C-alpha cells in the first residue's frame, strides 16, 4: 500500500495547502501488475478522488465567504476615511444609524476622535481613525492575497482531479481489455 501511495501520489511540499499531487500513471500495465488487485487500486483511486472533491468544495466555500467579506471591508474602510477627512476640516456630519432592525436614529457627528469596529465574535474595539484605516487596509490586503491563493489552489486542485479521473479511466479500461483477452483465450 505504501508503495502505491508513493507511486501515484506525491506529497506537496508546502504549496497548495499540503494537498498531495496526483501523478499521471504512464504505464498502466506495470502499475497494475505491481499491485495486488485492480479492484483495490480502483477503490484507492476513487477514495482519493472523493477526497479531492471534498477539498474542492471546502476551498470553494472559503472563497465564497471571503468574496462576501471583501465588499464589507471596503465599505467600512471608505466610511472611516470619510469620517477622518471630515474631522480634519472640522466639518459636521449628519447621518442616520441603525439601532436595531428597521430602527434608525439621527445623529450629528463633530470631530470624531475615535471609531468602533466589530472584529467578530461579538467583539467591538475602539480605534483612532488612523489606526482603523491601518487595520482595515491590512485586512483588505490580506483578504485579497488569500483570495488569490485560494484561486491558485482551486486551479491546482482541479488539475489533480482531472489527473485522477484520467488515471481511474485508464486503469478501468486496462481491466476491461484484460478481461476480454482472458475470456477470448478460454
């Protein structure tokens, strides 16, 4: 079993979230004859295929979640920059803010010295506008980088899925040809 794992799967060295690489099986006959049974080989390949599909689903969900967060970060960053700009020229801001679902209040803001940001897990932290801009810019850059990495990992994972599908088809076709030859010989 360990030999087969090393022969048709290779560990990814730190890239692509440690997902193993599916190696293309060049010589199906040599590969299958080195193994105990074709059924065991196909089962292992199907298991690996299922794992790849599961990983693809999880990465796609992460990508969707991250894509949903980016506009919120941008909107918050733009709002804090707007507040900071108005504070620098001592201009009063008139706004409506949400108290609860469908309940708003009117407020006038003059020279805001701080802003409060929801960080998640019911945690709100007070920052100066400059600190908030720095944090939000860092978060937006990090989210953009993570999105790029997810795209690369998904592309690479789809290549592994395709390689696995081709390997499964080639082993299955080899088995069909071998059985036909065996039945023709008898």
